[in-house]
């Protein structure tokens, strides 16, 4: 059983920064696509950013230039640095691991990010 664990969420003022972490024990980052998604009540979960083991990244237009996804493969940890946060970034952020050559997909429990003055 794979358990993804997110941390780093919280309350921040507009223009502030947060860094989210996702620890993914047992996940081989070379063969999983790792990503961050977010969801607000009443809306579908949306992709924020993801990356492959080869280092290719994909970032949503809404956060491009403000959010940076990265990983520390030795620690099985995925990170997302979120700068210049806006109120519309408020959501529950989820870590996702999706097998590149299979059907397995795993989700974390989510961490709340609230951007408010």
C-alpha cells in the first residue's frame, strides 16, 4: 500500500509564498509521473503541475511563472514552491503519483492552502 503524505499548507497573505512537500515512500520517481492537483468546493480537481522522471515538467497557465515543481529523488519527495500567491490559489492541494507504464495511481490526503489578507 502506497501512502503519499503532503505537508506545508497553511494560511498566507496575498503575495506570499508557501512550499508544499509530498513524501512518496516506495514510489520510483523514474517510472511515475508525479504531480500536484488542487480542488475547491464545487469544482473539479485540476492539475497544477507535474513532472516525469526525466525531468520534464508541465505547469498550468494559471500558475506559470509563480509555481515551481521539483523533486528530491533520494528522499522520495516532491516539492512545489508557490510564490506570489493569489486568493484564487486557495484550494486543497493534492499530491498524485501515476504510473507511466501501468494503471496505478495514488493520491495523498490533501493539504489546505488559504490565501487571504
